[in-house]
C-alpha cells in the first residue's frame, strides 16, 4: 500500500503544531491512505519539540527529527525528506498558511 509522508520543519512553531497535526490527520483519514508525520526541530528555541513529543505519545505515525542547531528551513526540510518512508511526500510549512483541506 502506498504511504504519504507529511514533512514540516519547526522553528518557533509550537503554537501551530497541534492544529497542523489535527487538520492534516482529518484529511488523511478521509482519504483512507497510510501516512506518517515527520516533524523536524530546526533548533527551535520554543516548546516545539515538547509539543511533538506529546503527539508521539498519542500516535506511532508521528516522528521527530532533532537537528543539533538551527540550520535553516531548507536543510531542515531535506533532513525530513531523508527520514521519510512514504512513496509520496507532502512537504509544507507548519504555520497553516496553506490550508490542508
């Protein structure tokens, strides 16, 4: 079965992560596909890592890649792509400017 990897980088993203996850989750469940979420902590100084760790406790489909420091959005996204297992990759910013629906 095909799998979709949802990949996003995190930098001061804590306020957006929960809604990002829930809204994308609802869309993916409607589609009836296998999926995973890959969050890449790009050295974020806020609680982004802690929020994602909470999601990991709720779902085995959530993964976290932690970078040693802030490398910038593009290197962080490439790190997420390198760790993804999906046949298809959906990469976007976590701030919900692009509506998942």
